[in-house]
């Protein structure tokens, strides 16, 4: 249906809303759809309904054996709906046992269009449901209400770090809250003079497979541009640490690259494979300890420590609420009816479409500041001048090396003076 503010709220295509695979498959790879459970009480054929008024613009009959290409969908129906903000909107229903509509037929929201099944490339009965905006698949959970459950804690309903959602969610933002964006190399070159919001800039990440600490490809440009235009809010680091020592190493890495005095967030998300190629089988307590190690080390460097994650991960894979007792919480949840009992200073509520944020041509995450951070609103740290001397050149070199190890040379927070004995 169309809401009074112009937003779209789709109806669920099944009577029961149990998600078995989310926007990401349970192994962490990209799915770009949701799968809904249909096998209940030893029965897998369930009525499938139109998610909104529209016209059937595609049907497909499965040939009974091919499981590649479009035939991987099996028996399938696609419906074209009214445009959303000038862009075509469609929904797709796949793996049907049969459908009961015709090409060109007009349907109403809730009309029966077919029955679930196991046709095409499937490993068990389910309904594969897609939402397509302007030719690109978008996360269906942005368009549906929050009345659903997941089959297990491993179901990825949304994984924010991968920038999967394209539908703008401005309507979900409470009025009066400051908008923040978070940026990385995914956003490309940014014209910071045009950006209207403060930003959380990614410092880097631990490389998949290699375990090497990597600086974000756009970090230097983003840091310089955001600072020069008064748009720097803080930083985050995408972690793949599997030990507390690795977490401390990541915090030290951040301190060598970024100015202190800002929030620094530990980005805690699920990875189906660790940096050394092993399966990620860390316990909830281990992940929590790793996050604490990063945050505590970040504090010693002068950052305001924070933790970023998304709701499903926060409740099942890490003790987010406990961490928020000592650190700033930044939580992602794009649903309209998200769990408001979880603490947070920053709420990531969705994404802007390409080019809709001035100065940024790519998709960008949108957040709102729930609580003001006093540390962020203080003036930046002034240059600290320390005069040391007279000392020998060897001692002067040792002092310089110590400052460099502490990250002070990169941060620009000190000046040393000495004279030869």
C-alpha cells in the first residue's frame, strides 16, 4: 500500500513470516532476496499473495531439470507496481509449485497468485521473494513491516557494512535528530564542500584471507575533506580480530592514522570466514572480550570508544547491551518496528539512493544522533608545545621515535624542541 508520506509498505506474500535466508545467505554470501519458510506440519504448498496492487509483467514455467539462469527461479511470477519516487518497482515470487495468474493480469494486494513449491534451484521448500527498484534488487525487509521471525540466529536479515539496501529511508527518521553519514571507499571520491552532514569515516579493515591491517583506500582524502569542511564526526574500523591481542593491534593501527579526541567505533559484524581462513566459531563471550580489548586500547590513545553492530548480531553474537555500559552504542536496524529497548547513541536507519546526498554519487548509509556526545562537541585539541632540552641528538631521536609510535606525529598534536649538548 502507499502511505500518506509517499512511502511503500508491502504486504507479506505468505500468511506466516519465518525467514530462513535473509539478504545475505546464512554463510555470509550475498543473496539479494529473502526466503520464507513454507514447510509447516509436513506440508510445503502454501498460498502466495500479491504484495501490492499491480500488473503481472512476467511469468515463467520451469522445464523440470535446468537449475541455472532464469530457470533457477523455477515456476515464477513477477508483478509491476506503481512507480516509487519516479522509479519502477517490481516484486518477484519464485520456486512456485504453480501459479494462477496470466501475463498482463491486474491484481490487488492480497490476491492469490500461486502456491509455494520446490521448483528450480532449491534445497528444500521455500518462497524466494524479491523487491526490485529501478532494475536493481533491494532488501525486501525495508519495504515490509517488522512482523517476522527468523529460523535461527544465523539468518542475516540485513548486514549494513555491505551497502545492500537502496530504498531511501528518510521517512523513518524522527524529526529534529541530526543526520550522520558513514563513509568508506565504497562511496568513491566525495565532494566534501557539498556534503550537508557530519560523517563517521572508516579508517580501515583487516584483510580477508591475509589478516593484514589495511587502510581504507579513501581514508586520507575523506579525513582531509571532512576536517577541512567541518564534517568530521568520528571514525570506525571494520574488525576481523579473532583474539584480544589482534583487537588491540587494530586500535593501535587506528591511532597511528587518525587524530584522537573523536569517537572510534569497533565495527562488529559476522564473518563466515576469519582472516586466517578458519571458520568463525567464536563464542559470544569471546566476541565481547575482543570488542572490549579494542575499546579499552582506543581509550588509552585518547579516543572516545564505541561499538557498532546490527540488531540480530547484537542480541545473538555479542553482548552489545553490556558493552554499551562503558562505550558508545551505534546500532543498525532498518525496520520500522525495531527493538527500541537496546541502548544506542547513534541509530543507522537506512540508506540514501545514489546521488541523493549532495557531494556523494554512490549509495550512503544514513544515521541519526539519538543522544548528543559531549566529547564530540568540544573544540578540537590544540597544538601542544613541549620543550625538551638540552639533550643529545640520540635522545632527541629516541623521543621522536616514541612520539611516532604513539601516533602523535600523524595526529599533529605535538612539537618538540631540543638543542645539542
